[in-house]
C-alpha cells in the first residue's frame, strides 16, 4: 500500500491522512510496472499559417541556403536559414541531446537553439510566441543508421531546453515516403514546393561547384567570394519572383466536371512546365555574366582533391567539418565537391534496386543477372518457390506482384531521367564550373563486388563506388573521405576500403572523422597525404606541357593575348586521363595554338 504521491505532506489535510488507494499488483510485489513508450504528438503546420509562421532550415552550404530561401518564399512561405554553425553551438547541442549521436545532430540542434535564444534576448519574444511563429523543417527518413532518429532527437532536446511545443516538421526524402499518408503535414505532398526545393538545390549545387573551381585560381584574391555573394543575393530575389503555375479559368471549369482527373492533369501540366525551366535558365544566364568578370590563372599547378564520405560532412563548409575546404585551398589544393543533387539521384536509383529485389522475392526466384526476365516470370507464374519446389503464391497473385513492381521500377526510372535532365539543363545555362552527374548504375557496378548496394544507411555503397570511379577515370589526385565521429555506415566503408586500396594501389585515399574536437590531428593527416598528391599534380602537368611542344612562357603569352581564356566561365575541355586543371588547360591551349588560335 502506498500514498497517492511521494510527498507525505501532499496526502494530509488538517493533519488527517487522506484516503489511500491500492498499488498495482506488480508494484506491491516489488516489480516496477511496464510503462509503454508513446510517440510524442507531432504538432502540425497548417496552410493558413503560411503567412505568419517562419520556416527555419539549415545544414547545407550558404549557397544552397540562400537560393532555397528564395525558392521557399516563392511558395508563400516565410523561410529563413539558421545561423552559421559554431563550436559554441555544437557544445550547446551536446548539452541538451543524448550521447552517442552523429555530429550533424549536435551542430544543427545547437544552431537552432542559438537562434531561439537570440530571438528571446534580442527580440524579446517569449518561448510560447516562438513556438507559434517558427518551426524547423528537417529531412527525415527511416534506415539503419542514426539519421532516422534525428527528428525525434530534435524534439526531445527542444523539450529539455524549454521549448516543449516547438514544431519539428519532417520532410520525407525517400521516394516511398513521399507518399506517406498524413493529414497534418502537406509540405512533402505539394508538387509545387517539391519543384521549388529541387530547383533550389540544383542551382545551389551549380554555384557551390563553381566557387571551388574558380577560387583557387583567382588572380585577385577575394574576387570570387565578392562576386558570388552578389550573384547569390540576385538569385534569391529572382527565385522569390517565380510563382507556381496555375491552370487557366477555362481549363479549371472544364476539369471541374471531372474532379477525378483534375489532380492528374494538374500534376502533368506542372511537370511539363518544370521541364522547360525557362525562368530558372534565364536567372542562371544573368548570373553567368557576373561570374564571367572573375579572372583566373589556370596555369597554377594544384592537386585535385575529390571529397566523398558522409552526406552532411562532405557538404557543410563551417566548423562542422573543420572548415576543411578552405584549409585544403590554403594548402594549395583544388577541392572537387559533390552536388547535393547526386544524393537525390542516389535515393531514386537505390529505390529501383530495392524494387528489383522485391520483385524477385515476390516471384520466388533469385535475382541472377544471367537469367532473362522471361525465365523469371515463367518461374513465378508456375508457382515455383525459391528452391523450385515450394508452391508459394498463386499465379494470379504473382502476376499482380510482378506488374506492380514493374510499374514502380519504370516510374522511378522516369523520375531519375527527369532529375538528370533538370540538372543538365540548368548546368548548360551556367556554362562552366560544374560537373555532369555520374549515372548511379556506374557506382553500383563498381562498388557491388566490395560493398552490397542494398546494405543501406548513410551513403551506403556510394563512398566505395566514387573512390573507385574517380581513381579509375583519373579525375582527381587524392580522395578525401569526411565523416562525423562514429558514423556507422562510413565505418563499414573504411573497412571495405582497406581491401579496395589493395586492388587499386594507385588510389590515394584518406578517411577523416570530423568530431567537435581533433581539428589539429585531422589537418596534420591531410597535409601528409596532400604532399604526395601535389607531387602527382606536378608530374602530370610536366607531362602534358611537354606533350604540347610549347614552353610555359609561350602558353602564358598566348593566354595573355586571348583574355576570354582567363574568364571564370570559360569551359575548359578535359583530356582523358588528365585530372589537374592546369594540365588540362595547358593541353587545351596547346591545341588552340596548333590550330592557329
């Protein structure tokens, strides 16, 4: 028997004990009762709040966040990027979150808490007002790595920090979750918003890659940063003015007679309008003019360092990855960054591979590359199980399963093609500084012998596939893998790379964990490997210069006589098997000289 509360004074009235109530049998026996976990209620974001609620987001580069601000604002949302992540914010995030999480959780959470506290102290907003007028938009997914727990960790930490009602709105990123049925969240079901975000990401990617292709070679130090900042402001303003497409009054009246078709027709029309991209292309064409004013000296010999690794660590530019990109540039390297679009490309493609496996399992057959699709279909229709003897499903159920899986696979193939077309269309508008997307099946084929492509989590097989691809194709002198401390998929990848580097002895591969501490140690390790990369770059340049038959002074004199060759937007063709910018540029100028200029 026990009192109603643990405090005896709360169970007395005028000195008389209150009525006692029996304890649960388990507690009476000295056993703690089981308390089942209940998922915290998700506080919704409704359409009528678009004009009054500010959507906070972060975790990408300043280029992406600036462009995405305009893209989200074009949809009628009040959008604002979180402040730059600092070591102080990192410590604040660790203070309120669980131990053992991925670093991106601490950095992002700390940045969010820093913003909320500044709004309290500087703007005088109460915590209740902040919860009403702001929310945090974050990617969310389900998977074997800790990324699947970010959303719940943010909510838990916000409660611990004194913001129990602050909204964390997930934006589901995997194709299957885009169809997640919920009445509370409409952001991931809004086709206009999805297009705005994708276009914002692609444009951010192009400017992100341009920055790191131009700055190492700029003639006047600081020019790239200055011109790019102006271009980003103009791009944000331009993106803000691009409104979603709406059907004409006449077409809407016609479709009102067939409401079942209205949503389908509207989606198809918007997809078609999205493929044209005239407004986005004109914005990039205007941006190209400004970027072309940056003068470059591409004859500076610099090793090319390809960045791979965990998605967040290889994308962020601040203290979250030790400002590694700037450090590499200070050490005389050119950084080859990866576009965020490549991550979207990966998600779509890996969903296709998963559907392939699902289809084969449903049919009761193993997926063997040497078996034709017809033989697999016959095996399924005849009712053979995985060992050829089990009856399995009925032939009709198998046929339905096969057709359903085939429909899903082809839908994803079309979606993948549309994404690549979007990216390439916009890349052509900017003209230089950004690389084409590598088709995902190439990474799959290269990585699969070493790392199963369906062993998902983080970037899965991508780190292995990219390391092999960029080494085999001679697109870099060194591969640097950046990852948060204790990233589980990246730890697996490091183990696989031990075997991969034996098979590819020419691969110069270095993994670095970017915890909140350890900056000096990471820099020291990078410097040691970078020394060999520099020697490779110098040797390569010497070979290509000799192949032209001209001296360096003759090459420079020709470039000085043709100022267009010094423009940052001049597209230098790449010679097969040549990684360095200086080596490719010298080879190209030599060809121009041979052709008479």
